[in-house]
C-alpha cells in the first residue's frame, strides 16, 4: 500500500466526494481545510513527463474515475491531415469564452438546424444536419457515420485547444436530463490532459471516451500543436452507445499522478488575491485552474482556493464575484444564462 493525499473542497451537498478509502483501516487525520488523507492501493508508475508530473498505469485513479473508455477506432485508416488544416483555419465565435482560458475553440460539423451560426449547444428533437463546415470535412464525418449510430446523435463538434485550459465545470446544469457525451482525440499529445473530480488522465488518439459530465471536470493542453478532439453528443444518458468496427485497446488507461502542493505553494497562490481587481480576476483564475493539473487536488478545490484568494483582497464585490463564478460553473446555471465578469 502506498499512502497518498487527496485534497477535497468544502463543498455544497450536490458536489460529489473526492475520494474513497480502499483497503485501509486508518482513520483520516486532522488536516487543514484543503487536505484530506486517504490510503489507497497504488501501483508502480513510471516518470517520463515534464516537471514533476508522474504517469501511472494503475493505482487509485482508475478505481475513482467515472469516465469510461468505450473503444478504440482505427483512426490511421482515415486521411485527415488536410481536414485538420481546415479546422486550424476555421474561425470561432467565442460562445464558451466564460469557461476557457488561452486558445480554445468549438467548431460545429452537425447540429439540429444545419446553420453555421447555430453554435451554442442545447438538446433538440429530431435528426442532425450537416453545417457548411461539416460538408468540408467528409473524412471526419465518415469516421462518425461508419462507427456510431445516428438515430440519437444530435451534435458533432471539434474542440480545438492550444496553450489552453477550461475552468472546472459541470455540463448539462441547464437541462433536466443530461445526454451522453463522447470524445475522441483526433490529434493530440501527452501534454493534453483531462480531469474528473480528483483524477487527471490522458485520452490517446483514437480512444473513444464517455465523459462523466455531471461531476466537476476540466481539460488542459499545453502542446505547441493544437489538440483536436471530436465531440459527439447523443440524447439519453442511460442508453448505451453501440460502436462498430472498433479495434482492440492494447494500451492501459493512463492516469496522471500529481504530487502534493506545499504550504508555500498554496500561500503563494492565495496571496495573488491581495491584488485582485474586477479587471484582473478573470485572467488570474487561470493560475488556480493550472494548479489542479499540477498538484493533487479535486477540481472543485480550485474554487475554494479562488474564493480564499478573493477574500484576501478585502473587496466584498470581488469575493461575491468569485463565489458567483463557482455557482455558475459547477452548481447551478439557467438555460441561456451568461456570466458577466
């Protein structure tokens, strides 16, 4: 057994627990608000990423991960390079800028109307229709139609990310029933990561992942070449997706182990808040989201750090804005609601 520390936020009742105690008789120690100690079975890892990030093929992260790798597609049998260039040159309307930091964009290949201007995701009745962009990407659309059922498929999008991070968030807060969201990286590198609750993991090229969208989760890509990820949204979260013509998964699921943040690191981060102003606090948030990927923590802890930093500003308006951003991202959000900094 290897003892590991997992941070957990002071959370509202609807935010899920960050970790579980596995095969341990130890009781949690008394720790500061940003720590909780649990004992988990951790396998041997191997180090080959930059800095102090350590990758592991087994251990506690897999048992805690709710996202599922469903299949692997024979993506090398599709000639997509020219279509990647089309996506790299395509303009983005900025619909999701509230959640994004750096160069992140969403590009719609199919939706309920076929209109290029219809870019804000929402559930809809009926079948999907190709947009003009989708018509320019026959290889990617062939990948979709040859491997996935179309009867429940509502949206086909490409997420493009370069030196970018998403604020930890919960999807489908606006609607009564969540759907099923699949992501398939088409162009990626080991510098592109996903997170879910306290787990950080990597999606390899061609892997089909069912993202657990109703717990706090995030993504980060620090690669020079933009990551391109195919996102498929289906109606009905409970009905399984039957995937055709997949190939065997030969690689283990890749969980990223992060070290604990030191007290000095946390103090340095929290003290940023002494200089928070309404004009700077949005851009400053990125450093809090980055630390979640670099140090062991729950995604929602990002907002605990951010709120504490805001408190140190001594500005009641800044504190209220930090709390409101947490609510908007992971707790409650109305259909069509926008967040104003």
